[in-house]
C-alpha cells in the first residue's frame, strides 16, 4: 500500500442493529481490524446536534467554558494540556468535553441542560451509541464465546467525549500522536478530515464522513478475543484548516465491579486481569483511573504554560 493510498473500504451496510446485523459485522471486524458503519436518521440528527452545540460552546470565553467543568467527576470541559497520547510533553492539541452515564444521578449537573446545550446533546447521542455497543457485544459473545457467557456490563465504565480542534493555531504535524485507546472499542464520528488509522503498517486517512461511524478496537478487546482482533492504532494529522474540527468519541470500558473472563482464552491473556487493565487504562493518557472517577474524587492535572508552549 502506497503512502497516499486510502484505507480499504468495508462493505457492510447495516440499517439496524438487530442480532443478525450485529453478527454479520464480527467477521469483517476480525479480518480488517475496524468497521465503518453508515449512519442516518436519529443518530445522524443527534450527531449533527452535538457538532452544532460544540461549535457554540467552544467559541465561548475560557472563563465561561470552565464554569461547566467538574474535574472530580471527569464531567464537562477540559482544557488543552492534561491529556496526551504518548508522553506528557506532547499533549493532545484539543479541548474536550466529557459526559459519563454514572454522573446522571448527580443533581448538581441538572442546571447545565439550559445553559450548556452540548451537555444534553452528548447524553442523547450517548444513549444511541450505548444501544449499538450492547448489540455488538452480544454478537461478539455469541461468535467468540460460549452459549452461557455472561453479559458484558459497560455503561458505568464508559464515557462520551467531544474533542474540539483548531488546526490552524498549531504548527505541529500531528494534533494527536499515534496510539491505541486501550478500551474495548471506540466509536468515532467526525465532521472533518484528519483522523488516520494504521493499515498494513502505514497510517492512512480513516476515510469517514459525517454519514459514517468508525469502530476502533482497543487492547481490551484484543485480550477478550485472545488477540484475534488487534488494537487499532491511530493519530490525528494537522490539516491546518482555519475552521474547527470536532470528533464525537464513545470510549467503551467494562464496569469494574464484575469478573470478566475472555471469550477466547490462550497464552496472550493468561493470568491477565482484564478489569484491572481497564481500571488503569486512562492513566496512560494523563487521566484518572476508572475507580478514581467513580469515587468523585478524581484529580486531573491542569495545563501549564510550559506544556502550552511545547504543544505548538
């Protein structure tokens, strides 16, 4: 594959997420290491609402944006700087806004709905993406696991995040360095080019538009499948466009109060506690562990001038 080749396009055209449709996606996921799924209807409308609300929110002043931040719960706004893909000295060149299903019980967040439309828009999109993930995991368990495999619970270990980039502000070639997310799967929807995925040892454009969703396997899914599915490495290239770029991300992790046995057990996952790997996973990117976020006492480092200077 040449340096300017596009990643091979998958052929799945799945209108619904019933059992048969989800089962049909598992062989191509194992074969090519990712899925592109067309979206329309309610999910496309919800995604458009998220992107429109993000444009409005991230145009606000820094003080206004920080008003919608709850770092102890990892909910809401996060400035550029704390999160990174490889090393703290090269932070991701993005601001972000996160929501967690488990935080819906926190009444303190109710007032955000009127003053911050991005918050309810993300919750609405998250509900639809949750249904998709549930269908895919049921199909995975049936395809790779045993008939009596327990349900993989994920909702309270999972978060939805909007990443907001302003490419023209930066001189760095990559807005995010190469990495894999370390989750079970990540759903990605975006409104502009920049995302690249590793195919046959080369990074190529992911090739998704606003009418498609990309499913990216993480190393936790590799452990669940005995590495029948490899983690998908990816990066975000700077296009230097003057218009902002947004990505809607659904990071799927198992809930940490369950025992999780792999669907395929072999030497690659022997003796590995998959739930503990999930718990510690966010720390490799500068974020609190899942247990720390659930406690409501998480600590996310603030950006520093030195980091901001290095980021450019």
